[in-house]
C-alpha cells in the first residue's frame, strides 16, 4: 500500500482514537477534554491538507482493495466475493479537507461555547466518533463499508442532537432525526441489494465497469433506474430532501456548534457526496427525478425560511434549500458545479451557524446578567443593533450572507452561477424549463430571507437598550474560526476569475466522471452539455445577480428603511403566512398519516398481543391448571386410594392371620390335621 494511503488511514482513525480516549478517560481530563479532541482534529486537518495537495498533483487515483470474504463460487460468470478497501481520488481529497476543517473549527469554537457544559468530555467524544464516521463514508471504495459508516453517522448525529437529552424537545428531535433517516436508509439498503444480486460485487469500480460493459440489472433499463433511485433514497434522508426534510430544522435543538457540524459540511453533505459518487450509474430518468427532487426541496425550504423568527431555524431551512440546490445541480448534470457548491457552502454555512452561535452566546450572557428568563435568545425580533457591540461577528456574518446570496466576488456566486447555467443547459436539451425557473426564484428568496435575518439581528435599534449594554463580542477562540471561514468564502480560493469558476482549479481537477450507463439511457452527452453550460453562463450570471439584487433590495426596503410594512403584509396574507410559518403543515401531515398510522398499527398489534396472543397463552395456562387440578385429585383419590386400600387390606389380613401365629408346635400340628381332614372330606 502506498504511503499516502497509510496517511489516509491515519486521517480516518485519529478521530476514533479521540473518541476512545475521551469516552473512557474523559473524566480524568475534565476541562482539558476539549483541548485533547481539538489537538487530534488539528493533526487530522494537517494530514488532510497534505493528502489534498499530494493528490491534486498526482495523475493517478490511489486505491487499496482486498478480499474480505471469498465464497468460492461463481455467479453470473463472476466470482462471488466481498471486496472492501479505501480509495483517494480528487473528490475524496477535497472532502477530506472539508470534513476535517469544519470539524476542527467546530472543536475550536466549542472550547468557549461549551466550557460550562455538564457533559463536556462526552460532547467532544461524540464529535470524534461523528468525524470518524463521516471520514469513513468519504474514504471507502465500496457500498458495504459506506453503508456501515452511513449508519454510524446516523447514530453519532443522534447522540449530538440529543446532547441535552434532559430537554424533551432535544430528545424528541434526536429520535425524529434517527427515525426519519431510517426511512431513507431502507431504500439505500434495497438499492445495494439489487446491485449485489446482479453484479456480485459492491465496489464502485466493479459496479461501474460491469454497467459500462452492458451488464444491466436483470436486463432491464428500468431496474438500473430503480437501483439508482433507491440508492438516492439514502441521500434523501441524510441530505434532508423532500419529503424527508422534516428532521433537519428540529435538529437545531442540539448545541449550536453541532448545528454547524451537521448542517454545513458533514452529515447533510453525505447525501450529496453519495449522489456524486453514484453519478456514473445514474440514468437520464433517475437524474430527472433527482433534479426535480432538489428543485422542490430548494423552493419549499426557501419559502418557509422567509417567515421564521428563530435565527437557527432560518439557517436550518436555508441549509435544506441549499442542499436542494446541490442535488438539483447534480440532477441536471452539472456535476462539478454541484460538488463545488457543496464545498463552498460548507465554509459559509458553517460560518453562519457559528456566527449565530456567537450571537446566541452574547444574548444568553446578557439575559443571564439581567435575570431575564422571558426573552428568547434566538429570536431575531428581540435583537437588532448588535453591529456596534459585535463587529467581528457582524462583518463575518455579512460576508457569509453575501456568499450564500450569490453576490459577485464570493465563492457562493461562482458555484451558484454554474448550477443555474447547468439548469438552463438542461432545459435547452430536455425542455424541462420549470427547473431553471425554480432555481432563479430560490436565488432571489435566499437573498431576501438572509438579509432579513442580518438586518433584524445587527442593524437598527436593539429591542432593549439596557440589555444592549451587557452584550459584548465573543472570545477570540470563537471569532477566529469565523474569520477563517469568512476568508474561505471569497472567490480567490476557487478561481482567480471572479465571474467564472470554469477556469479555476476546482473545475480543472473535479472533472466529470466517466458515465457507465449505455448512451441510449444516459443523460445529455457530456461534451455537448458542458459546452452549452459555457454558452448559458453569461445569461445565468446576469439573471442570478439580478434576482439576488431584487431580494436584497426588498429586504432593505422592508426591514431597514421600512418603506413596506412587514406586519401589514403579514395581516393581509395571513393564511399564506400561517401556511409557511407552519412549514407547509408537513409535520401535521406526517403526524396525521405516517405517525398516526404507525401508532394505529401499534395499537392493533398491542390489542392482538394482549387479547389473542395473551388469550391463547392465558387459556393454555388455565387449561394446564385445570388438568393439573384434575390430575391432582385423581392422584389423591384414585391412585393414592388404591395404594392405601391395598396397604390397609394387607394390614387387615396380616392382623387376622397374626392371631393364629402363636409360635407353639402343638397348635400348628392341630391346624395341619384339621386342614388335612378338610381336604380329605372335600375329596371324598
């Protein structure tokens, strides 16, 4: 195995070592637990950066595969065995840096944010196992290990979201995330089984090579589409796509740094990464479904974010919307743009969550100082005027907001522009014009609700001037991660051309993977599609800047200059506002259907168990008891009666005979003579 793969294994295992050390010896480290975990992740980040530069400079992919189980049999002319291993290509190298960087900054930020937490060492231990699980998904070269690490991510996210499990809302959110993800994971598992049944291998190379040679599952294009979509179900769950998006906003109940970790570059990115990794086997029909799923998700979440007041919920629905954007980009065939938006979004969305954590931290301290238990520290309506008190947080959050809104000179502008150009190119080839319409509409909505949040939080006057006096900037250990992520939100890290990413290193290194599906059922031809994206780039750029500008202008007109009354609009459109504020009633719908249905089934099964099964068991017990009573009576009166009667009769007989047993010879002789005479008389 080449040395770089040994380093990749070290990157994978270091967070696991951190977890083991802290989970068993965390109480000994006490307040130094955070430093231990942060040190491990710092080393991990340095190794990931080394792998990143080494891999981008290399022309070949690094792969190590070995046979785990050999069944010594042949199926479909293929030896039946399970191969597993690790692989580092350009996509893996980029994701290693993304995951370790965000995880390290979250570790660093948490040193101050979580310092007084009662489960401080366990928190850092869970961060370690979460990072280990995500790195496993990124490094593996087969679906088997990916599924194992996939489930580990689900477990560790459950532990992190429910960190404050004494709060019912937090424990409920953790359970909701776990259960909803199981729905998508079931589809993922079925898709893996279809692939295994057909190809007798679960390695990416083996599957894509077989499809490329015309080996279609069960000889049907429909089955190949079904396999791709079932695997995509895993992404629907993890990346919170419609209709399984409902768990992500509730996950805000976890600590804010956890929100940054889960919602930025790690757990939710796993689904997008899965689509990117599976891209070569996706047919045109599968990609169309994926594109529409992403577009619907982006629009639904953006419309909900407009009316939310909790700063973390606004960012949560923003995450869902941006994940929809990434999935939409991959679905229309803009592979590199979708992956690039995953990377750029990781920086500015992690920054947004950490910046919101900085605001919440300052608000909590001010409210605690004033003994104010009635004001919500996360409600933007109770904020305002924080710009002067928290300048670092304000300016970094402004940069993050500009990036997510797609304003030029930011990384978000480059990646979002390429996705929108991809939707226009897709519409040109397929005629699906609704997708680019939704894409541009969501771009405008994103700019509006993000600047609404920024204005209400930092500008204008504070809700309580006395409280404002007690608000201060967060410690350096919290602001340094913000400044690092703000710097990474500029275009120069991805392309030296501020208006086009196509000439930057990302597009040159993250080229389209070779499509494995037959040309007849593949998506648009790659070369022609890429050329059409270049052709549509200018139009997409002007349209995206235009709609984003309109969204920003409307936010300032409504919430800063107050030329438009937001309250008046809310009253005039009360049903619409309520509909959006209640999140399209998805939770109520699921409660009335899926949840009520499952509870109903549970009640029926409980009745069946209590009445039928327990009835049979209890009836069998009653019958056994009755038979036992009868058997006891029979034993007591009949069996014991016969035995006792026999003994009594024998005793009575013995008592009678005992009288003639005198022990005198004369008596016995007389009895013998009498007996002889009786017998003689009878004979005569």
